[in-house]
C-alpha cells in the first residue's frame, strides 16, 4: 500500500501487467476493426437506434459525447452515450460497441438481476472508495485495529463490485452479438470482428477484478497479522 514489499512484487505487479495487456488488446482490436466498414453502411448511432426501437425502447435517447471509447449507458436518464469513435462511424468495431451499450439498456428494461445488484451497491462502493484508505491509514497510525478492519472491509466492496460487473458486461456483449446477427445488422464474417472487439473489452473487466482482488489480498496479508497481534 505505502511501500514496495514482497506482496507488491508477487501480487500487484503481475495484476498490473495483466491489466496493461488487456487494455492494449482492446485498443488494438478496436483500432483494427474500426478501419473495416460494415457492408450495410450504418453508423454506430443508427445501429443503436434501430436495436432500441426494435425492443420497444423508443424512450431511450442516444447522445454523442467526446472522447475515445467513453461509451456508456446511463440508467438514471435512459441515455446511451456514444463516443466520437463510435457515434458516426460505420465500422464493425463501432457497431459492436454501440450494440453492447444498448445491451445494458435492454438489461435494465428486462430487470436483469446482476445489473440490479450492481446498481444497488454503487453507493456502498463509492463509500468504500472514498473512506477505505483513510480509515486504514488512521488505524495504522493510531494502532486502532477496528479502523484497520473497517478500512479493509470497505475496500472489499470495490472487489465485490468488480465481481458483480463481470456477468453484466459479458451478458451485454452476448446480447449485442445475438441482436447484430438476428437483425442482420452485421453479416457472418463481420460478426467475428465485432466479437473480437467485445471479447477484448470484456477482458479489461476481468483484469480489473484481478487487480482489485490482488490489492485486497495484499492489504489482508500486510495488516491482518497486525490486527491479530493487537
């Protein structure tokens, strides 16, 4: 946490390497297939609108936002936000990403249980993100085992959030690919490219879980004994 130790070298560094590899893969996959235009020539925004309307989600809006791969669905406003590289692009990659975000809108509309759980624990996760490290540090400085314990428990909420996120993201991607195929938005060989982009993106969430779990385990190993000694 505060210095280089054996757990940092054996847990955190490998997790960071995995995260960097995952991020590199999603960037390279997206860049590769962003240069391949879909045969039907529709944009990411048009594909998203077509899918939303087909599922009766006419009330869900689509907005253009700045950035690269900053795409997301906002359930509080019922808005799918698509980035510069997705909104107006006709590429296989952009259509895959747009369909993925629409997949989240469909999850909310259908009451998909994991996304309901993820939404419900966001306030707790935010609390853990803001307070876990200060409480842990205070517990160490003032030799207060209860604060150390509370800090680690709050940090663990972020790991739980990453764990719950996995089925949400994998399901959104599987929904997206199925819709793109059944609605003939992408042809068979184009679907393979979209699948590679979404699979690479999914691995970033796996890497995030590994990183969070490694950090949690390191905290337990570093400070668990101290709590017991106290």
